[in-house]
């Protein structure tokens, strides 16, 4: 997939990481996008989501965590991931024109963003979760929700109805206890938003996700 953004090296307290920044004319918000545990910022899903947001008039900065930058497979734990998130968000804020700067993340990347907010390490305008990993696969009793209840920022949960890391009843129960959160289901989608039996390009997969993100970002600013 073509990549028309500006490639950056972003200093963080952990190590320098790569990023790609793209700003369409007249952008009224910036969305910083973190990857999931198993694939970096140049995965087709990540590129397509950023480009779809750009087409909808939002600036984007997607980036790698330190472990991905170093070519390691094991994801960083929060003490390393959170400072990277905070540094990248500040880089996006420096490049903005004063518009709201949001934090979005696929799975692991979204959970790390929420931990960074809960710990007071960063303060985006809001959070967008692309498949929030509420629990490990097959272990619905091990919820990763406790820190969410202290977050008062606007939150958008985008989740597939077949996501094995976020049982529908469990996720609905959590979101019901978050006054500033909205949950939008992607019918038939798994944790990667793939739909069984449907062959879709990355652009087709992310189109509804980007549209719902843009709508939420703009409605929160009203």
C-alpha cells in the first residue's frame, strides 16, 4: 500500500522510535495511532486506517513501540510502553495547530494508551480502542478493566462481535459503567475485524472504523 506520510524519528525516554505523520489541509483534529502486539505501524491495517482518517480530514501520527522498533517479538510492558506513548503524543501536539489530539490503538496499543491516561502520563482529547483486549483468549475471568473506571475522557470502543478477546456481554457490562464511553459493534468481525467468508481489502476493513472514529472525534468537540 502506498504511504504518503512524512517518516519521522521520535525521541522517547526509552529509545528513539519511528513514526509516520500525515496532515491533510484543514485538519481539525489529530489521531495518534498505536499498533497491536504482533504487527508494527506499517501493517496494512494500520496504514489503511491512517489513510482513511486522512481522507476524512484528520491528521494522523502512527508509530512503533520500542520493542517493535528493535525487532523483538515480545511486547513491552507498561513501564516501557507508557513513556513511549506519552512522548509520541507530545510530538503530535507539537505538530498540531492547536486542534484536539486523540489517542487510538489497535488492541495492545489501545490498552497501553488507556494505562498511560489512567497513570496521568498523558492527556489526549479522548481514546479510541480498535479491538480492546478485555481479557486473554479463553480466559474471560481475567478482565483488564480496573484502570478504565478512573478515566473521564471520551472513549470509543470499536469491537467485532466475534472478538475472542472481548466477549460481547463482558464488554457491554464494562462500557455500561463508563459514563463517557461509547461502544460500536462491527457485525461479524473478529479481533482483527475480519469477517468469516468475506474477502475484503484493508481499505474496506477500516472504512467503517475510520468513519466512526471521525464522527466520534468531531461530536466530542461540540
